[in-house]
C-alpha cells in the first residue's frame, strides 16, 4: 500500500496517513506509527509504507465476516475462513474453504446423503429443505466448487461473491430458519 498524504504529530513518529486501497482504489485514512524513519521522511519516499512502520487504526472499517445465525460452530468457522479469504482476494483459498463449508453443512444435515454435490442439493430440495429455485441457482455456480479444487484458474472475484452468497442462503435455509423457529417455540 502506498501513501499519498501524511500529517505528523509533535513526536515525529506518529501521525495520520492517507492511502489508496490496492484492491478497490478507494481512500483509506489511518493513524500510523513510523518505526524506521520519521513520518516527514516517509513523505519524501515512495514504496510500501509497511517497510517503515504500521497502521494503528484505519477507516473505513471492514465488516467482519460472519456465518448466518444458528450455523453450527465448526461449519461457521470454515465459512468465515473462506469468506475472509475471499474478501482478501485469495480466490483459491476462498473457493476451497467455502466449498468445504457447504460440503460439511450438507453432511451435518444428513450424513446419509451420497453422490456429487449437485445430487445432494437436489435431494435436499426434493425433501423440502431447500427451495427448488435456490438449488437451480446453485447448480449454475456449483461447478466452481469443483474447479476450486482442481483447476489452476478457478474463480473470478465476482463468481466467488455469487458462490459465497449462495452458500450463505443455503445456510439460512438449513440452519437460520429452523433455529429461529426453535427460538419461537421456547
């Protein structure tokens, strides 16, 4: 990340910094601690600011990745890891993590389901645990999960966002809605 603006506090080591996000080109503003050289000296140099110190705080804050409510803990952990990788632009790791979260979730719902992912999704729809419309959408993006495991260039960022959203919706049907109904009963 390269900074384009600095303001220095009296100590010469702390101050404010303005940067451009390397991923979206949006502005980032932060508090910075210079560890190698003063902030004034940093303003005269180009290159990665991480070579000269670190951010103490920054804005805008990123929303934390979370799994849908009532998702079992282990499945939520896998989903969050995959979603965090997606947000960080690590497309291969994200594809594998999100795909694993989906596989583990389906096994949690019914360990006896067998066959390829598409077959298992169809079985859940036939039993009324997922809507046919959701499964039809998932069938169009399902091959991405397999590609994430076996292909060199598996995902584009927008495809991975759709894949993540589909998994999130599946988790809402499988875990969130039943969990809310249970809460209402008590």
